[in-house]
C-alpha cells in the first residue's frame, strides 16, 4: 500500500513509522523531527513536508541528547 502525500508527511522517511517527535521552529518554518522507532533525525518544511536534510545529534536547529 502506498502512502498518500499527507500520510507520508507524518511518517519517518527511513522506516515509515508514525512515532515521530517534532519540534516546530517558527522563525525558519521547519519541523525538526526524530523517529522514536529507528532513531533517524531529519528536518522538513513545515508547510509542504518537503525533506530539507538529515539532522544529527549536534544539529544547530535542535540539539539533542544522546
């Protein structure tokens, strides 16, 4: 089953899990995301859901603990 555009926006692009932790950064209009299932981190455009890059533990946008 293929995910629609809205459904894909709310799932992890790496494992397709819906267990996503999001931090909205209003000044940049970006969601800084972390998957609770596989641990992946990424940033996406808050309005369109477009992938903006892979985050790291030391991301300037949203520093994360280990």
